[in-house]
């Protein structure tokens, strides 16, 4: 056990014998990982901003003109008990007419009407904001008794979903391509290490060392290099968000807004570090599996 620990430590020290090359590899990994992760953070923040600007989705239910007070109460109970509805707001006919007078500036025209042409209405605030869920809820509510019309402006929801899907697909493609590039970087680094230590590996095999024993320090190195690259990527993202928030503060004041870019959550940060470590380990494993079998004692 002690001999194994000494050999692994010796090989790891030799792997870090070229600090400049190691630093550049880690920096490349960090920059490459920061690109998709930075886009992911911006996408999450933009999703919150667009939702904030778009406002809460609403479904307007206009009741029949012959609806009575009992019909209103019955519909109110049905809406309050619906699992997909967050809250509701009742707008009486008289209140709707008064709001129409104040908002349109046609008080004289509206006041000249012989009767109130507006129906009682409910403003429904759904729990979900997805376009499909909103449409399904609107269709369901339109079938309720004494509901004449269920109106929903879902065009913005479809546009938002399409934009977010496009952004997620772009992040996924970029992350996949850069992940392959990072595996290739680690693969080549480990290949060079194996070739450099070819004589030592041959001697180790001569004295009975197994492939698993020889492979272990290279896998450690690959995982450590990936983890350090993930840490660099995390610092790049956090520093970039700090600089962007500094500039965004002045812009937000011009628009009387308090919007800020939120950093990576703890879960996202751990995912970044674990994924980067896995990529480093995978690149090392592929390289060792490819080249170690070609080295045999002479």
C-alpha cells in the first residue's frame, strides 16, 4: 500500500513538472466551460426578465348577460376550487362600466347609454404560464355554465417558449461540442504523459504492476485537471456577472428598474464542477485505454 502511494505521488509530481503547460490546459478548459455555462446563466436571467416584462398571464371570463347573482356565486366557487388557478378577481358590470368611462375618455358617450352593455367578468390568474397549459385551461373554463366568452392573449407565451427553446438548444449544442473538445485536450495531455513515461511504465510492468495500478494516477490527473478547469470557469462566470451587473445598474436606473443578473446557484455550481471533473476523467480513461495497451516490456 505504501509503495503504491509513493509511486502514484511520484507520477503525479512528474505530471505537474511543466506548470506552464498545465496552467494553459486548465485555462483552456475553464474558458471553454464558461461559454455554455455563461449562456445558461444569461438565459435563466432573461427568462425571468421577459416574464417580468410580460406580466402575469390572465384569462378573462365574460358571463352571459342573463347571469344572476346565484350564477356568479356558483362560478366563483368552481374557480376557487380549481387546482390550476392561483387566484381570481371578480369585476362587476357597474365597475367595468366605470373603468371604461375613466380609461377611454368617452364619459359623455358612455353616460348616454340607456343600459349597461358590459357583462360581469372574472379575471383568472393561472398557476402555470406555459402556452399549452394556458390554452387548455381557457378551453376548459369556456365550457363552464353561464360563461359566454373566455379570452386569452397567448401569443406572447408561444413566442417566449419558442425563444427559450431556441436558446436551450443553442446552449446544448455548444456544450456538447466544447465537451468533446475538452475530452480531446485531456486525451492528448495524457497521451503525452504516457509517452514521456514509457520507460517507467515498462519497468513497472516488468515487476508485476497491473494495468489498473498504472492507469490510476493518470485518471487522478485527468479528474484533477477537469476539476481545476471547472473552478476557473466558475470564477470567469462570477467575475463576468459582476462586471455586467455594474453596467446594468446604470441602465436599470434609466428605466426605473431593479433588475440584476443572478449568479449560479449552489446546485448549478456543483453540477459544473462535477461535470468538468467527469470530462477530465473520461478523457484520461480513453487515452489510457488507447495507449497503455500498446506498451509492453521488451
